[in-house]
């Protein structure tokens, strides 16, 4: 058998050593760029997939309905002047005023605003 030499330019192959390929600097940049694009794409696809995956609904356990208990109001001690005749009359007058306000008819014609028609002319 005859050994034919290969005249194709490229790295020399030595069987005793591993083949080492030296890439051109521009090709290194292209491979790094493509690797980053693929990595970013995989991260984006993974995050989109996680966003659309439905999580199992968690049930909120509600406690039994609480019972409502009224808090007893404390008895207040009246002051000495609360039993005075003038203050008792004042309280009675206040109650009468509240009753009268409740019976006022707000649609009475006496309570409407007067119509103000004034002829105003501006001279130049």
C-alpha cells in the first residue's frame, strides 16, 4: 500500500497527540455569541413555561363562624350638674328641636330661593 499525502491546508494531525483546532478570532466571537443567544433563548422559554404552568389551587380552610357577643357598656356616673333644672330644660328643648326638624317639609314654597331676574346691560 502506498501512503498518499494530503495537501489540503489545515491543522496537522499527529496520532500521538490530540487534535487541536485553532479557530480564527472572528469565529470564536461568533460561537460565543451564538452560545449566549441559545442560552438566553432557553432561559426565556423556561420562564414562559413556568409562567403558564398552572399551580394547584390551594384551599383556604375557614374557621367556624365566630359568635358575636355584645360588649356591655359601662354605666357612667352623672355629674352633679346633670340633675340641675337648667340642664334638664336644655335637654328637653334639644329633644323638641330634633322633633321639629324632622317634621319640616323641605318642599315648602316659603323655603325656595327667590328668582333674581335683573336686566343688566353692558355699554361699550
